[in-house]
C-alpha cells in the first residue's frame, strides 16, 4: 500500500500524523510512505529524519492524495482538500463528523473510506486514539483558563490559587472523563477550588478516591449546574458522547447569572460544544465575549503544543495504521471490532450510527460486529 502524509492545512495546526519510526515500521512491512515536505516542521521533526527512515518526500499535497491508497492526517479534511479525495481511498484521521454536516456530506460524496480516530474503541470499551489528545486538552484548559482570567485578557483578574488571605478561583468542570480528570489534576495543583460534575456515580466515586482534597465531585443536574455557574470563575466544558454532538448544558440565558469576566473553556467544541454560545475559534483569534463572559473555543487545542501532541498521538495510532495498511480498511474492519467501531463512512454510506442519527441519515450496519 502507498501511505500518504500531507502537511496539515487547518489554521494554527502544528501536529503531523506520523513519526519517523512510523515511516520505518510501515516501510519494513513492505509499504511505501509519501511525506509532504515540511509536514513535521511544526512538531520539530525535519524532513531528513523521514528520509532516513525510508520516507519519500513530496512537494505538494495533490501528488500525495493522487497516489496514496491511505491518507493519514491529524485534523479532518479541510474544504480545499475535499476535491483531492477520491472514491475508495482510505482517510485515517480525526473527523468529528457530528459537528459538521458539510464535512459529512463531502465525504459521502467522495466515496472515500473514513476511519475516525475518535470513535475507535478497544476491547475494554476505551477510546485509545482520543485519550492522549483529551489528556493534552484537559491539561491545557486550565493553563489557558489561567491566562484568560487575567485582566489584560478581559478576564476577572483572578489568580487561580489565590494567595494567603485571598480565596482561590472557583473552577467548575462539566464532565468527569479523561478531559475533566486531567483538568482537575492541573487545577488542583494550582490550589484552586475545583468541582467536577458528572452523571455517572461510579465515576464520581472513583474521582473522589483519587483526587486531591481541594477537588469536590458533584452529581450533575440542571440545578447543580446553575448553582455552579453562579460561583464559577472558570468553567471547563469536558462532555463527550462518542461520535455524537455534545449536549448543551449551558444556555445563553445561563450566562447572565455568571460573574462578569468569568471564563468558559469549551473543550467539547470539536463535537459542537456543550455551551449554547460556543463557536469554533483558532489559536490566532481564540476568544470572544458574550454576556460579559469570555469564551475560549479553539477547535484544535492540542495543535498549539505540536511536539508533545504529535508524539502522544503517534504512540497510539501506528499499530492501527499498520493493520489497515496490511489488510486494507474494509477487510481489517471486518476482522477487528475496534476498527469496525472507527468506520464512520464507507463508499457513500454512513457506517457509524451516532453520525447517522445526528443528521437523520440512513445507517448502514455493514461493519457492526456485535
């Protein structure tokens, strides 16, 4: 198989889909790897390292898309890449289809085979290709929240940990999954007053056992959410329904009860956001203000720390890329339940049920191995 690694074109995206060791492993397995010139620059990986590992450097993306049987990316294909994708070609990347009807329709029209990192489930029911980026985004959310609470950034002028004689910031985290737990760890280290909300009591009991003393766990319902919004200096949206649009837990009307200059970091923006007023932003222009509340809704948060994120992501994607390359995406998905769970669109059919439900499309269970 010919595997293509184009340079990411999404604004302020600095990750790359493969490390030199990945090129070496694919080449050793008999595959040919095309890497676009400069693809690794944002992660500090020079072209020479790919060449030394057996990669073939290519100047333009069109050639890579034109020759490769499988394209590996980090972010979803961008509109300028849509015409380059052809029928039967495998695209292995983060898609987050539920957040974009335009992307979904474009991939259906292309006839491509879309294998989504974010919905691949292992035998234990975990999301191994989403986890490392959730860890990065969760930790970054507190880092960014601390910055945008500063007065020059239009925040309240709050130091997360306070100082002796002055109370710390009140942080509310909506969701106790990977993002929420990592956010809480970092926020606890800042000595903030941290509150995690979730509807899974088993998860809350676990978090209560492992978190620091300044982290409280609360069952999430409408009244508790509004109570927390009144108190919060920083709200972190960390809700995930795999493959589906995130639920709106905070309405525009709710913003009116929040403190002026408080900050919302909606990590769920990739799946539509868990705040009604969320709209995707970029690292170059990350925030906007509605009802005196600062919104930070960057859709590719881990892209800002490209080197850390690239290594974390490629550590978990390579084994699956090898499996797809060795067998072909459709055969691999017919034999592997994890890859079957990652098959979102195949040759013009929606093969992931939450995506079909989101847009009222017909669901094809051709890869349902249950």
